[in-house]
C-alpha cells in the first residue's frame, strides 16, 4: 500500500513539475522580451523608419510589409483553401482515390519545412513564372518579375498556409449538422443552394478562424520570404506588386545577425520581437474567441 | 378502399444498404388525402421506406434500390426525374425538429425564395398562410423576426411543418414527428395532422401505436424489411389479418 502511495505521489508531482516547467519557459521568454523591449516601443518606434544604419528609428516599413504580406496571402490562399475544403467535404466521394490523394497532399504540405517553401518559391515563382513573364512582356534583358517581390513572397506564403485553411474550413463545414442540410434538400433546394444558403453561412465563423490562424502562422514565418521578397532595408514602402518589402520576422533576423553593430540594435531587436509576438498572439486569441462563439451558437 | 384515389403506388420495391437488404418487395397503394401510418419495431425499414418516397436516401452512399414508386403516374426513380422538383412536391418533416438558425420568417420563406419568389408582399402572404396552416401563427405573429431556435420543441416542429407547406407540396412525409415532444405538444401535432390531410396526402412513421391508431386512416406494419400487413387502421387494430401484426400491436414483442 505504501509503495503504491509513494508511486502515486511521485507520478503526480513529476507531471505537475513538467507542466510547471513549460509555464516557466513561457514566463521567462515573455518576461525577458517585455522587460527589455517595452521601453523602446513608443509611438515614434511604431510609425518611424529605421535610421542611422538601422541602429535608431522605428519599424513602420516592417509592420506595413508584414500587413501587406498577410493581406495578399489571404486574398489568394483563403479562397483556394476554402474551395478545396468545400470540394473535399461536400462533393468528393469520401472514399474515392482522388479525394484521398488530395488529403494526402494536404497533410504532406503541412509537414514540409518552411525553408523548402522558400526554395520552391524562388525556383518556381521567380525563376520560372517571373522570368517567363519578363521574357514575354519586357524588352530583352530587362528584369521586373524575375526577381524577389511581395507578390511572389505572398504566393509562397499562401501555399505554406493552405493546409491550415483547408483543415479549419473542413472542420467548420463538418460542424454544420446533417439535419440542416437534409431540411434544405427536402424543401427542393439543390445541393449548391444548400451549401450556399445553409452550410456556408453557418460555418462562416469557423472559416474566419481558419483565415486568422493562417494569417498568424504566416506572420510568424521568415524562411519562405527569405529568397522570395523580403528586403534588408528599404527607404520607401512598396507601392507595386513587383516591389520588395520589409517584414518583422526578417527584420529581427537581419538585425540580430547581419547588422554592422549588433549591440547597438539590441533594444530595437527586443522591441520588434515584442511587436511581432503581440501581433500573432492577438490573432490567435481572436481565432480562439471566434471558435468559442461558433461552438456556443451550434450548441443551441 | 376502392373509391379512394391512389397518390403513391409502390410496386416490388427493394432497398439495399451496401449488402444489407433493408426493404424486401414492398408494394402498397397510398391513398390521396388520407393519413397512412408506418409502424414496426426499430430497424424494420419503415424510415428507410419513408425516405425512399422523396429520394432522400440518394444522399447516403453505397445504397441502391429497384422496383417502382409511382407518384401521380410518374415513376420517381425514372432517370429523367428531377429530384429537386420531386422534393418540392413531396415535403418532409423530420424526427428532430430542425429549424434553420434564422428568423421564423426566413425559415418559412426559405423554400419560396429558392423558387424565386422575391416580392415582399407575396412572401408575407405565403409566410402567414403557412404559419396559420401549421397552427403556429397566433403564437408567433407578433415577432416573426425571432430566431426559430428560440421556440419551444413543439413550436419548432410546427415551424418545420409551416416551412414544408410553404412550397405547396402535395404529399407530406413525417418521420416520427412527435417522438421528441411532451404529451401536450404531441396532441397539438396530432390535431394538426388531422387538419392537414384535407389538403395533403400524409405518410407518417411512428413508434407509438396509440398515435397510429389516433391519427391514421391506413396502417402498414413492417417487420425485418418486409411489409407484413397493410390495411385500414380500424381493421389493423381490431382484427389484424396476421399473427405477427397482432403480436406487435398487443405488445408481445417490439
């Protein structure tokens, strides 16, 4: 009996300890960043340009670039992902080889390392699609699309986040009860009318959740844009799809590894990291909140 | 029985779930403007049969059927049949009330809107008429914008009936429409069924023998996928022709 009690007590304290360990890591990381970074995050920092070889000034171009990146990425990725998910849940025969192949592809895509997407973007979008466009559209030798830009970076990011969108939209669609679909069909609605008027409106919040999760995933990735569009430093904001852009994650990376004076940028590094973290956390929390709302509505 | 017009004529109908033979050689003439009840123990095929009458079983993968189901002289399993048109003509009420998460008005107007009725005045009329027909109008007329989900269980089921009659069907299929309701709400639905048969031909699946006896004019008894007996309800419940029917309605098995 005593043996059992000792075993029981030690297992429960071991599990509690490892749980506490996780909490402690989060607390140390967050605490460190908040303490070191918060004093640098000022209005001028959020709205200004980097100056003095990026040892002074703000990060507005990087915030703007990140924003633009995820917006273009969503405009391209969310519709494609949503339509794929609609096909998979509503139209495809669940056991057909084709549907299985697509699901297998989605899962594989989800497991591919981000840097591979970056290389794919470089090889496919820039060197193949972009160069071909230049050859077709511009006088020989001129370069416009065959080099890194925000369009190719966004497309690469859209492909990276596609599995996130597909899986969450599929879940949202599946959460619409069969009874509602049957009610609609029994009234003489076609399958398309049922999807359009009943299934999609009732899974809208779930789809939004998917979109937000994709955006927060995209905002946190650097590898895919490394070769496809992010710039070290730009004096002006991008104003065309063929322009390069600055991005928060990439900005942190170059300031901590490529800056001529890493020590001098320490405060900016912390502050930029804080901004990026707050941004992705805010997106994740809004996704969780939305999902909670959906579940509550469905429980009626 | 001869003077009654047949609305649905079923001949040698078989239905299979994958390899399971769920309905065996069913033949039945469902009379117009009468209530026909389908009774039998769980899994006997009565719901499957009901769902065959508006081809809702088409939605289930790996099923097939043969034989004929003729509604108004048209075989509904004919390849040329438009299932969507069929389902407008043959409405369905489900076991669990399933209003859309929309307002009462939008629930009832859903069917007409699909049929391209867009004019507000016309929709208003249809909604009012349908809700009156489903005996719900007086309870909800002051707040048609309220969510259908905010209604009580019995009211929700009547809303579903209103939604079904809004597309002007000729036949109403009811799959245990009162099984989830309290006795008072059940009584209301039963009274309603009695009124509805003047305009519609009704086929109802029920677990409740008293209910079948109360609401129906004809009764079919199903057992293990076979139709054991089909006759006037009076006759089925007073002097059934088959021993199995008698055993079932007297509660000896079920």
